[in-house]
C-alpha cells in the first residue's frame, strides 16, 4: 500500500459504520493516505465483515478491538494497540481520525504532499474542526455525506470551544511515541524542542502545543491551508442510531439534545470538499464494483433503516426524535456573551490548577 515515497497512516475506530465506510475510505485514499489501520468493536451491521473484505483486497488493515478495554474507553484501547502495530512503526506521518471526519486540503492538488509542501518546516499540523450541521435533513439516505451536508458553522466561531478542537497530522520521527485521539502522546521530553507545530492557516504555534493543547487558538481563522470537515450529526434518523450507540470516549455521558445543539450550525455554505469529489467518486465506484463490498454496503444500509424503525418503538427514542424535529438550527452566540463564558471557563481552569 506504500506509494514508494512518504507513507501516510490514518488510524480509525468504528462500530456499526459500514454504510459510511466506503465513502470515508475512498476520500482518504484519494487525498493521499497510503495505509489505513482500522479497529472495530461490537459490530451488528457487518462493519467488521466489510473490513475483513477490504483487508483481503489490501485496502485496509483490520484489527478486532474486542477488549479488555482501557478504563478510559474503547478508543484508548485501540490507540494503545496501534502504538505497537507494525504499520505505525513504518509510517512517516500519522493521523488519528473518526468516520465522521474528512481531511479537506485547500492547497495545491488537495493532497497530503501538497499540504506538507506548504509548511515544509512542520513536524505537526493541527487540522481544526469545521462543524457541519444537519441542514434540516430528516430521513437517512444512502448518499455521500460530503455531498449531503454542505452548511457549516461560520469560519470564526468563538463558542462552543469544541468548534476549535483539532486532530493532529504528525511526523512519526520518535518525538512522540504513541498516537492519541486529538494529538500524539508519550513525548520524548529530551527532543520536544525539535517539534515544530503549525496550524491550518500555516502559522507557527507556541510551546504549549507540543505537550497539551487540543484546541486551536481562538478568535482567528484556522482553515487557510487545511480543515477537518466534521459531520457529527447527519440526518435526524441517523442521529437516533448514534445516540443509541453512545459516545466512544465518554460512555457514561448520554448523547442527547445538548450534543445536537452545540453542533448544529448551518450558517455558511462550504462546498470546498467537492473539489475532490471526482477523484473520490471514481475510487468509490471501484469499491462498489466489488460484488462482496457492494452486497455488504447494501446490507448495512438496510440494517440502519430497520434499526431506526426498532428504536422508534421506544418512548425515549421517539421523544428524542420529536425534539430533533422541534429544535431550530443553532445560532452563533453574540461575541460579548461568548467572551464572557470563555473568561469564566479560563478562571475555572486556573482555579483547578491552583487547587492541584
């Protein structure tokens, strides 16, 4: 799977995502990822079987993440295993990504080599989320996510903070010894001074990013070179399935209206990812040309539709679906109010640090 030069590794954890997997894979192969390491757990829709087929075709490496699990969650278990995997050791650059995240590069030919050429000094590049809202889509359809949801949060959104979260594309040169969810982990403290972090605008970042930051700097644009399109909601019917599945890293926290409201921004149209649609579509067509993959995809689509019908027999799920229908899209908070909340949040963090 190597292109003979730079090896780019994407690490992915999935459960019940077979209906979306082929689009995600087609896009990320097209932008330049040479290796895909996927961990699956507790799948009911055939995701694990689809991954086995993709592995047989030499398109991904599939690992069943069946436990026992790290006390911090299933994804941490996967990443601890990923740190020891041969693909991780062989990779030149690594990104940990989710199935609802799509790397969207704005420079050159929109591939990873073009991004690295734009910031040649970087050893780590922060890919800041751009939140894409539900756009009023109620019914789940078997249609590409990247073509269905084209309305997003404004490029400059102060609150909620999570709108400024990032994932990190980092050079696997030994400065960091383990992949993490948002940023690489286990730094070699003797080499941290060698780390050169840049943001999605191409600006050099300060020392705090070498060790702890998971949020981009606030109050400025972060998408000039690259952004991470984040589609956390999908159609309302799909959101019901997502809420039923639960949160990957915060299993005790329910996924309900608070999650929805803090992400359902539809303020600006952003069609930039469609620049790479022809390449993604061609790759997707090649995947669907495999009869086994095509059958598994169709079965996963049918499973999602049946699962929605089943969930709607439950009072709490019908209530959640009704609230989704009743709730208007979220609006950005007035600047003064957002800044006030941030001030309180920073004060709370400072007090917590003092208490420790």
